[in-house]
């Protein structure tokens, strides 16, 4: 089986790194399901859950992954939904690590 994006380790961006171009984003984006690329700068996905408690529980599954990877998404939590926003703030754009983190979040959404 091919390596999943989720199997890669996020690499801290030190700034000064150019963000990925649309051409570089396309093959990475194709490996993710349901994630939208906004303005070639952000990854966004809305996860639907049964209720508030499940939404918060999902955030609690994302948190240790984000902390371990030192790559922290912006999370919007409401009843029955968690919306995730990922980008590399230092360069105001996307790096490969954003795609790795997106895949890790997808994995966290799976069976608990």
C-alpha cells in the first residue's frame, strides 16, 4: 500500500520559504478527500457530527495530533460541525506540512 500523506511528519516552517504554487498544490490536494483549497493559500474542510458533544470530542482528538506535529489548525466549532482551516501562517500560504496535517485530521475523524 502506498504511503499516506498522514504518515509524513510536519516540518516547521521557518519563514522565507515560498508557499506552494497551484501546480504543486494540485497533486497533494488530489490525495485528500473533501478538502477545499481557498485562493491557493488555505485548506478548509467541514466535518459533520451528530451533536455538540461529538464536535467537541473530535476537537479533542485533533488537539494532541496538532500538538505532536507542532502544526495547529484554526478550528470553528458549532453544534454538529467542526470546520478546519489549515495554512502556514509564517508564509501566508500552503506547505506540504499543511497537507500532511489535513490527512492526519482525516485519520482522527475516523473510528475513535
